[in-house]
């Protein structure tokens, strides 16, 4: 038996998805400079042109990942019951771990990008290279966090999507789109791991997915099977 849930809980969850999308996407799009896979010396000159603006846009972006985790936690709170918690819990859990991992990776780029502006000011080219060599291992570690965060998120979205499909919790197109988004995100990192530019369109699509989730929950709520004993 299917029951439609549309109340304060679904409204809060819906708005959380929409706010997450706004913070993630606007923080990225409005930033005056984007670093690549690794922070390089030329990034500091670009960031330094408007360092405080860059810092605040990165803060907005990072809180987007955090808010996405809040939205997923909220989704779990209204759906984690028999019989579909077997997919909802691991799916949302993996997506949350992925989002927070991406937040940590973003915090590295934010911290070292801003700190590097001051640290390299007035340095010679040789001194800048010594500084870059000093942060190389941390640079590589942050890149690994980005890859794992994207894969974890992809796996989580696949499981969530299958839960939506199996129990018809959301509209069919959005349910299958969730599965497809997770699959593409995971495969891009697995098979093209050394080209971050290839993944960037997926980030924009993920932002659209967050908006679609939020609008659907606000307008239609969510279909939930009758709880089983």
C-alpha cells in the first residue's frame, strides 16, 4: 500500500536540497578563479587579485556540500523504515560520506589557496618552487579525496535511485535519472581519473538534480509504502 507523505518534514527536506544546490553552484560559478587538479604557483596570482571575494565564494561552495549532507540526512529520517531502508540507508550514507569528503577536499584548496597568496608574496621563482614542493604531498592527498568523494557519491546515488525506482517513491524520470547520474559520476572517475575537466559538467548536472529533488519534494511529497512490522 502506497501513502503520500507531504508535510513539514518533506518541505524541510525539499528546501534543504534547493539551498544545497544554490550554495554549491553559486559558490562555484561566481568564484573569480578555479584551481585545477593540483594547486599550482600561478593560482596564487589569480586568487590574489581578489582574495577575500575568492575566500567567501569558496566558503559558500563548501557549505553547499555540508547542506547537501543535511538534505540527505533529512531524507533518511523520513524514509528509513521497512522495507526500503535496506537501500535508503547505505545509499544515503555513501552519498553523505562522499559529500563530506568533497567538503574536506574543498577545504584544502580553500586553505592552501588563500594561505599561499600571503606565503609566496615577494618570493623569487626558486623560493616559490620550494614552497610548492613542500605542499606537494598534501596536494596529492587532497586530489585523492576529490576522487574518492566523487566515487562514494556516485555509489550512493545509484543505491538511492534503485530505492526510488523499486518502491516508486518519486517520479519515474527522476528515479532513473538518479541511478544514471550516480553511474556516470562513478565511471568517469574510475576510467578517466586524471582529467578533472571531464567531471565538471557532472557537477552542474548534480546541482540540477538537487534542485529537481527539492522541487519534487515540495510540490508532490514522497510516496512511502505502508510500514511493515
